C-alpha cells in the first residue's frame, strides 16, 4: 500500500458537483492498493498513521498525533499512487490491484482505521471520479509505502 498523508485544516470530496463529505482539522489520506497487499499492510499502515506525530503541541513542535489532536480522517482511494514511470512517458498501473481485490482491502482498511482512531473515517467513493479540495496545513505531506516500511 502506498499512502500520501496531508495534514489539513479542512478537506472535502465532491462527486458530480455535490460535496459527499468533509472534515475540518485532520488528515487527508490518498491510498493506493497494490495486488500484493494484505491484512498485514492494513494493520501496519493504520497503526503508523494514527501514531504519526504531525500536529503541533503547545510550543509549536510537531509532537502530537491525530489521536492527540482529536482530528478527523478523510480517506480517498487512488490507484494512480501505484503508477510506475520507469519506462516511457505513459504511467503503467500494472501493480495496482484490480477492483475485485482492492475493494475488500480498502473496506478493511477503513474498518481498521476507524478501530485505531476510535471514530468514523470519512471516505470518497471507490472508483468514482472525485474532486478533492483541501487546505494543507504547514504544509505537511508524508509519503508511506508499506513494502518499504518507510
């Protein structure tokens, strides 16, 4: 799994011009699932995300997690995170999981994040054309790849 995590002061997702959901302070997470991902990727990544210390403490130091900050999460599926640009100029998505295997993993990831976060996670719609709006606070953007554990 590959994730791009952005600390936001607000974020929303719209489908067909209608706002589906939004959050205020929190994390916007773009998640790309590859065909080799499994439950161990879900557990490791969810735990890493909820414990990431990217929110400022009283002294302005990034020392607080989403749990400490009490913020929300907006999770968006994005198969293009699995793109390979090694050859040519047209990205290859051969590593991206097909919907029949990606959807159950995506849904399991939502459930695990909700369990680890202790509250509902807002989401986009898997496979839909979505417009994402956000205000990146900081800016803070973190990239995590479960295969590299970094």
